[in-house]
């Protein structure tokens, strides 16, 4: 039963990631979904993108899930390096983020 619940949550997360990627691309961003692999560093955010010259690192999460310590560390490291890093729970979260970036770029 627990395995089925995790599979359903992953499918929901995958669907949300696809919707976010589509939205990013519609807004003119270059976007890439990172698929886990033993060859990658652990903690890399789910979606990497570039929008209006800003590097974005987005961790797609569910509201009932805690972020791992390693993921938090990677998001902070990306932010300190000058990128925009965020945990997003919906397409609306990404829209607000892109709107802020666009507002900042136009001022």
C-alpha cells in the first residue's frame, strides 16, 4: 500500500514538473528537467532554467513533503552563486517568480 502511495505522489510530481516546464518554455525560458542518476551530484534541483538572463533552479515539491537537508544546501549554494533558487508547489508559484524577474528586468 505504501509503495502505491509513493508511486501516485511521484506521478503527481512528474505531471506538475511537466506543466512547469511547459509554462517556462511558453514564457520564453530555456528549461531542462534533471532526471536522477548515479552519475549526478545528489541534491540537484528538479528543473534548471534561464529566464531573461537569470539562472533558475527549481525544486518541485508537494506541500506535505519536507525538503531534504542536501536539497536545501544545494538551493542555498545556487542562490549564493547569483542564481534564483526556489521550492515551487504549483505553476502559479513559478508564474509569480517569473513576474518578479520580469518586473526587476524592466526597471
